[in-house]
């Protein structure tokens, strides 16, 4: 992960770099640093452990100024968070920031050590700084030096590079990690994400893998592969950033996560907009190739990570029941290394909020390389237009959640589920499912934003329950059918932001082992909508109660479940069983949120995590 920013302008670029870092903190926040060319031949550098605010404090006491600079916020992969390991890394006149992983760094390090280079960090990145410095000595030109250096790198990287002798320019390189060029009035900028640069521009060039860019105050030249194994200047069309700037603040909310939980009714309405007809989904609105791809689909491989994976697990229930199409769901980090068998007619579906998750991207590439012929195509469901996943897929359905800042995914998840329900209904229409149920579900989808709004009204009740809950050390989440992945998502939310150990089980699995854990110190959270499995679930809840377990049940008002000694029941708005996974998600998000607040954790930026996992 990590976030990088670079700038070359007509004024001191330090404020732009620092603001960019703050906006990229979602990518990592264990240390941060900047390097500026203070005068020709003189590099100034500041690095600090902790968040960007700590770096700002350091710079307040020892300011730096310069017209060109690079900056970095880190999520440690090689070497613990420390000042020495923080970027930028410097070698001679060269300062480098890097996002990604250099897989052959040990080989390169041995080579450079043998030539006399001294290493001061445990990072993989430092080899890049020394390699560029060595090539700069040989070639005398920074762009040529970066080109020669990256030719030696294996792995993934986005780089920002400056040369102290050339205060008029910065160089960027992209291979497997995101990098955009911001076109400003007063300068040119590089960033891991347009978000970093919105205060200075809304015009961006999206670099492609293999691109190098040389930026000055007044322009930039992108050098891309031209087919004969050489780079040549290429045109990357500028694109305008169309969204509102999400960093305008948290508004009335204490945390971005809570704001994003509350945005879900509107986000889901946006995900539905323009895609529902009177009693069908509008397949053409999914994109030009949608009808053909979905029509030719005979089975689906659904691949994703984390929360997005849980959305895929829910969709399997929908796709198999409503469209009659076999669907297998797998975490991308496994799929990418497996000898996957894809029978002819397989649709590869990837799910990703960011569209930059390294494992998900690699799974897509792996599938194409292995069994290109068998796949009818690749469909991605994604929240970030222009992301790598979107660009590499045959068809993309955007979730329109709007930027999500909290590391814990909330509105991205429910909008993914919404998009997945639309795809399910599209498949149903094309594969002969009866129209009556389709029409009923289309009508219910229209009502979904209202239902989600009703679910949010449970906030105060859940906040009270969370006070009690925050004292526990372990939790079990139970669900059946399509609520099983929601139990998994609830457990992930809780552990991610409150650091309480939480596990999820299909309720029917309880007696096959986990029941041994149950006692008064082990609360069990269960999901009990009105569906054909409710009676089975009730039996499972009895098994817990009989062993003194403490139950918190989110239940349909008609479920017949009532509060009793050791059992708290929260009534969730009544809803149809197909949409219940979305509705029951919200109380679990709120529970995790309020428990985390009660435990005073860093809700928006939980320890050890980052929002966008662009390294393996
Ligand atoms: O951007 P993606 O959806 O591909 O991210 C996948 C996971 O890293 C992500 O969902 C992660 O699990 C969330 N932070 C959990 O809240």
C-alpha cells in the first residue's frame, strides 16, 4: 500500500505535499516523510513515525521549502515503522518515494553493497534509490536513470523521484501500483489517487503500467511502451474528476465510518439509479456488452478479498436460486495461485471497492492468462472509475457509493450487494426465470433505500447495547443461508475496528465444534430474518442458551423471538428474504462502530490496516 505524492510548481510545494499525504492516509499511516529540493544541489528531508500530523509537527519546528518535492505515507511491508525505514529514501542527489513491493530487492542489494553502497534501512525501497543514483552517475540524466533502474526491478511499484541538481522536475513511474498525474494551474503533480490532489486540480492523466512521466512546472511527457520493447512519448487523455471532494469533512459525524454508514440509503439509491425498468432491470444500462456477456454465461467464478468477498458469498445464494447459474466464490489470494478449471462459458466476476487490490487484479490476470478461451469475459463491480480493475475488465458495473474514507468498508459493501442483485436479476431475465418474481424484486429494490433508512433508526438502541458489549474479549456471529456471509462481515467489522476477537459460523456448524466455546463470557450475535431457515436457527439459539451463552439476536419483528434472561432481541425492519442481507448489515456495522468508540480505538484508521491493499 502506501501513498505517494510529488509536486513541481512555481511556489513552495510543501503545503500541497502535506495536504496530499493527509488525503492518502487511508493507504497507510505508520510513518510519513517528505523531501524537497531546497536549492540546486541541496535536498531537505523530514521523516517521522506515526501519522502525517506527527510529520507536520516536526516540520513546524524545522520547516522545509522548495519548488519540487516528493512525499510518502507508509504501510510497513519490509521493516518495522521507524524513522530510518520511512520514505523518502535518499542516495546522493536522488530522493525516492515508493508504493509497492520490490521482490528482487535482496539480489539488487547484494549487488549494490558489493559496489560500495551503504544501506540505512530495512526497506525494499532503498535499493531503488541507490539504483537510480548509480544510473544517474552513468547516464547524467534522471529520466534515463529511472528508466534503466526500473528495468532491473521485479514486483510492483509506483515511484516519485527527484534529483537535487534539477529543481525544475519530478519523475514518476508506474508498474502494478496506481499513479496519476494532476494537471494544475501552478504546477504538475503525481499522486497514488486523484483524491490527494483535488485541492490543486480536478484534471488527471491516468498512467498505465510501464509508463514513465517527466513533469515540470508547465507540462509533462508520458513515455509508454510502443510495441517494439522501447518507450516513446505517448498520449494519455486528461480526464476530469467528476465526484464531489469527499475530504470536505465529516460534517455532523464524529467519524467517517459513521458518516458512511448513514450515507447508505442514498448510496444504494445511486447504485440503482437508471438501472431499473418498470418490472425488469435494464441490462443495457450495465454497459454495451452486458447482454452478450450475461447471456453467454453458463457459470460464474466470483473473486474478491475481505468485505468484497463477503458480498460475493451473498451473491452466490442469489445467483444460484434466482438465475439457476452455478456460482463459485473464492478469495483472490487463493484463486490467483490455483490451477483453476473454468469450463467454457465461465464469467469471471471480480468485486472491489478500490479496483486496485493487488490480489484481485492478479486473479483477473491469472484467469485471462490460464484459460482465456474458456471465459466469456470479465465483469468487475467496482466503486472507482478509471481504476486498474475497471480498465482491465470487459465490462464494469460501477457501484456509485462515492468515495469511502473509513478503512472499514460500509457503503461500499451494501452498494456492491445492490449491484450484485441487479446482475442476478439480469441473469435471471436472460436465462428464462419467471417474470413475476423478477418484477416483485424490482419493486422491492425501489423501496430498499427507505428500508435502510429505517434500519438506521436502530442506532441509539445499538449504541446502548454496545456499552455492555465492549467489555467482552471474544464473540461468535451466527447466520444461516445468505445471512451467513453477513455474520462473517459483522465479525470482520467488529474485529477490524474494535480489536475484539470475533468469528462467524454457519449456525448449523455450531454443534460440530464451536459450541465448546460457549459460556457466559462468550456473547453470540445471531441474525434471524423471516426465511425458511428461521426454525432451524431458533434451535441453534436454544443450544447456546442451554449452555449459558449470552445472545444478541437481530430478528424480524414477526420472528416470535423475544427478549429473555441472557437474550437481547433487536427488531430489524421487516423485509423480503432476498434483501434481508442488506438490511441486517446495517445494525452489525453500527454495533462494531459503537463498540469501537466505547473502546476508544481509532475507528477510521484502525491499527495495522490500510484502505487500499495494493501489495500482495
Ligand atoms: O478495495 P477492495 O474492495 O478490493 O478491498 C478488499 C478488502 O481489502 C477490503 O474489503 C477490507 O476487507 C475492508 N477494509 C474491510 O472493512
